C-alpha cells in the first residue's frame, strides 16, 4: 500500500486543472508561446511546479506514463495524485516525463488513421524564453516566430526534423520550466537560429 505523499496537488483541483488545460490548448495552438501555470503549486523535488501542473492535468490511470530515472523521487507523488499507470519502458508510454529528450524515433508515433496515439513528452527544461534560439514555422503561426529554450539538447533540430517528416504521425513536446509552459506540436517546423 502506497502512503500519501506529504505535498498536496492543486489547491483547487477543478479550477486549477481547467486553467492549466486552457494554457496547454493555447500553447499547442500557438507553438512557442509561453504561458504561466501552477500559481502556488508546491511541487515535489525534483519537479518544477509547471511540470507537476502538466502531470496533474493530463495524466490519469488511462494514460501510461514513463518517468525518467532522474525524476524517480517524484514517482509516489505522481502515482498518488494522478493515479498514473507507470510503465518501465519509454516505448510503452503515452506520456513521458523527462529532463533529457528521449530518442523521438523510438516512441509511439500513432498511425495515419490514429495520429492521436502518438506520445507526448513532458520535458522539464532549465529555461524557457532564454537559451538556444529557434525559428518556428507552421500551423498556428501567422508568420515565422522565434522561440528560446535551454535544455533541448545538441541533436534536437535533427531529431525534430525526423519527427515532423512522418506527420500526421509523431511526438508532441510539452515544455515546462518553473511556473511556465510552452509546446511544440509535431506539426511545427523548428530550425536553430
């Protein structure tokens, strides 16, 4: 039997989850835009409040979740608050929680008939709005836009090009840092500036 973790989830589970879900939808609709979430959420180490808010909003017993070993200290909190079905290998997950981008080509990509079955990676970064600069183009952007983040890794652009090549199949990224989120849906083109 798992004991309840010391830290609570959202202060107002319904309103806070709805607000975070709206921020996720807006972030997916407008790639690279940064949105505030998780006001007052006391996340368990080593999770940032934004990452914890994404988990509380998107993960449930019907969404298999893989947790990177570096984030394993938060597994009990995740299991208790999200009821998450924790899986041992990234390839089996609908959602992945990581601080280092896993190889996108090994993850669930969905199919042409069911692209929604592609995995989503919740990636906790060291910075949003600063760091390496990227040029974004595609659906949701009236014109090419710039985006900056620290922690995506040296091979990110090449991995993203390969991910996008199979559209509508592919993997989506939800990025969290401190109390802010952004998203890179599989439909967006990304190049380093």
